[in-house]
């Protein structure tokens, strides 16, 4: 297996609406940074990124969420930060990207400074509709993610559980990228065991076609609760996408305003599969793949968000999560596109 990109699959989420909650998110980020070998300077940068992003949420939107997860490439580790709110949005983005600018009359380092502190940065904001910030910071200054693909994800448990019953994974190889979303039946640790077993099959067999991987997952999940599972495999040449799914995982390919939804057959992987069928779809250089579990509503349309299609997939995933999460289930939103030069 070549070019395997390891990446943490689930986020820790922190509700922020007051100073004490900001401090909790910052402490968690710094603790994680130290575990990953960040030096004091870069751990300090992470602390400032989290503090400023969370403070912006509290000042401008009252409440929101900070999501943290580890990322890694080979032996290099980093931390991803996503700030999500449904506040008034940013009226003047150009001005807000300047250092020291604050529309509330209090001091702020500015989004521009946050963007320079981070190794990767993107945002989406519409006046009256809230803001999403996405940032990555690596332990080593020179680390750059060299994957052929940009991948964004939100993977969170239902509020009543500490562990998500959803899981996902991506494996980038010489000729293709293969991604999976799995939703274990129910919630909690037993659902997580089922979805994790499906992901383990992908990590061991990513060079196989989706239908074959799903067949192996069906055997591996015997004795678990079972799961809804969908797998997409995109050629690095950018010619086609293979897809196979069982259960209620939604998936579609978007090309600008045009979307093509992919079919998953009824059944439960590990319990009852009525039919395994692999489909092939055209894949264009600017195509986007979106897959999600049933913790997300289905009435979303990226075309309703001006300019969102061009943002990083993590921003797209966070916007869809913010506006369409059902809150009564675990949720995973996975977005993939060909990597763009930064």
C-alpha cells in the first residue's frame, strides 16, 4: 500500500458561549499539541488561534462550536481547528482580515493574523448567516500536506454519547483515493465497534474495488450490530468514480450547480445484504464528492451558498453540518475534491 495518509477520524467538540468555555477549548488544544510533540512556540500559536477563533464566536455570535482533531502525514503531526457559528456573519471581510480590527470595539488580533499563525486557513461567511473558520497547524513548521486530495470531515456523536457510532476513513494510493463512511446501528460503543470494523477492512484492502471491500466488510461485521456503509473510489487520473453502498448513507457528485446522487441498496452490512452493486460515474477536475450519514438532513444544496463550492472541503462539511444536522443521531459529513495549489 503506497501513499497512505493517516488522519484522525473524529473530532472533539467544545461549545463556546462564555470565557470559561473558551479556556476549556484552549487547554484541550494545548494538551493535545504537547502530546503530539509541538514545541512551546507552536503550541502557543495554537493556543492563540483557538482563543481568538472562540472569542470571535462569543463576541459576534454569542454561541458556537470549536472542533479539534489530530491530523498526520507519515511521522508528522498537526491539529485541525474548525470554528462554527450561526451569528450575523462578516459584513466587510477585507477589513476583518486586517490586524487589530474589531467591530465590537474591543481589541482583536484580526482574522488576518489568525490566518498567518495557521499553516492552512480558509473561511466562509455570509452576512446574516454565520461564519466558519478552518485552520491547520503542524508540529513542524516545514510540514506541508502533499496529498493529491483535499478532504474535509465532521464526525461527531449524538449529544447523549461520548463515542460516535459513525466512522470514516480515506486511503490515498498511487492510482486512486478510496473513502468510506460507516454508520453503526444505534449509538454508543457497540455502534462504534461495528463502524470501526468496517473502516479496518478498508485500511487493509484499499487496493480492491468498492464492491469487494464491502463484501469483506460484510464478513468482518458478523457478530456486531451491523452498519450502513458506502465506499467511493476516485481515480487519480480524474476520469471516473466507482461507488458501492448498502444502507442509508447519502452520496453525490457535484459539478458546479449540477449534482448526481448515487444509489445505495437496502440492507445492513454484517447482517443482511440483499444486493451488492458497483456503479461508475464520470469525475471531472472540479468535481466534489459529498457523503454523509443520516445524522444530516437531505435538503441541503451547496448551490444555495454563494461561493461555498470554491472553499476547502472542511469548510463545506462544517457549513452543511451547522445548517442541517438532525441532533438526534451521530453525524458524519465527508467532502472530497482534487487538491488545489495554495
